[in-house]
């Protein structure tokens, strides 16, 4: 694997840097609600109009058709420039779109991909259920076929930002007699379809902040043409989606966290008085975190170097298992540097909010235990 960048790559980096410095929003990003939706979609639209959305997407669907290395360079400069999280666009850009590009029909690609890239729509994920989270194959939400439609009944839970989404990537059981991993279909669901009811769930990051929803489906009619891939082959499609989520989708976040560690080092030095940082317990932990982020960077480069030829597979769980726990350790150090009083100080709200949200990192995209099972069984070939 060659980690050197060409002169053309470096020229591309300079162009990215100049545009981001001039265009990254200066106002704080709202954490929830319609204001967050407006912010995230406006910023996505700004990137599209500037020619920086979908750097590695196919040209025919609005992207620039460049290599995954160029996309990586964009992410590196995005982190340096302090680009916002844009979480509402995450599922559309990093789950739905790559899955549709890989498995969708030409009609699905032509209709949905430009809308995602331009910031016209937001997507959510309808995978987990009240009794089918880590054991996703036990999902019970069913869809029977009537003519050219699916009739969906059941419920999903932990559906991030469902109340703000226009579309959903939905897993339903379309053959109840098939084995657990068979008879499942991956479906595009319009969230405005009659029969969908949303129950928002409050989270601990702030009063009234709602991130998750439980979603109920009562005879929801979805066109059969919205099935991505073949009917009853949704498990294979879903594994592609989760491969993207656990692998390439988190690259921007991985790069951003390297900069978070550097900010914490500066913060610790400023708050440490005359005591050299390298002799303190906090300094030792920060040195370890910096080394771990270097390992993440190496793993990120490995994934990117292969992604143009090989879509992310089970190996992506290596990245997910390592990085999710690392995020939590980084956020814990931030609180130890700031002190317990920071939980009540408005000036530290950014750090506190990120710390509280980090508790979900080892659950989202498959729990840490599930990731280790995947690594053991599918990567290392160990017995179940």
C-alpha cells in the first residue's frame, strides 16, 4: 500500500482547503429538531453547489467520479477546517446511496441519488426492532404482497431522526416460511406514506432533545418497485449497508477525532499550570489516545486503498470495534480535563454534549460484542 500522495493530489488538497476555509458555517449547528434539519440540508446543498459533494460518486449521479483517495483528502481538510457534523445527511450519503449504487435499479439510482447529494432529502434507517437489535435476523416486521405493492405491518425502534426524514431504508420479512436470514427484503420507504406513526424518544443530552423514534407501520403500502436488489435477498443487501456504515462511512469522523485529541492536548497544557503534561496521568492517557488515533489512521488508509476495488465487508468490523471504544475514551478524558463542574457550564456545552452522546457509540451499527463475534467468526475463522 502506497501512502504517498501525488502532486495532483496535493493540488486537489489545496483547492479543498481554500474552499472550506471560505465556506464552512460560522454559526453553531443545532443539535435537534427542524433547525438541525435546515442547517444540515443547507450545508449539504452548499457543498453540492460548490462542487464538493460526492467527490467519489459516479459523475452520472451528480458526483465528481474521483478516487477514494481524493475523498479521503477532502475529509482530512474538512476536519482541519472544523466542518460541522451534518448527522441528518449521514444515512442518505453513507448508507442508502452506496447501497443503491451497488444494488439498485437504474430508475432508483436516477431518482434518489441526486436528491441525496443535493441536500433535498434526509434518510433514516429502519433496521432494529424492539426484539431484533443485535440479532437483526430475528426481525418480525412483515410485508405481504398484493399486486404491485407491499403491505407492511410491524414496528422499528432506535430510528435516528425518523421525525425529520423523508425516506427510510427499511428491512421487512417478505417470506415468513424462509429461514431466518432468508425471506428478508431491503425496501425504500417514503416516510410520508399513510399508516406510519412516529413516537419520538427523549435522550439524555438535553431537555426535550429527541434523536430516536419508534416507528409503527399499519398497512403501509409501498410499491414493489421500491425493493432494492431482489425480493427476499435483503439480508445480503443489508450486509452491504452495514459494511459501509462500519467502514467507509466513519472515515470523516475518524479524521475529526484525531483533531479532537490535539485540541485536548492543548487544553490540558493550558489548564495544567506549570506542571509538564508528560509527567501527569492525563498526559499519559492523551499520549496513548494519540497513538491509538495513529493506528486508526493507518487502518483508515488501508480501507480507502482497497475501497475502489472491494466494497467493505466483514473486515469493517475491525475498524468499528476499535474506533467506537476509542471515541468513548477520548470523550471521557475531555471531562476529566474540564472537571465535574463542566457538566453545568454553558461554555463547555460542546464537550458535554459530545461526551453524553458517546455512550451510544458501542451500541450503534451493531454492539461491541457483535463486532467481536463478526471478527472472530468471519475474519479469523474461529468457531461460533
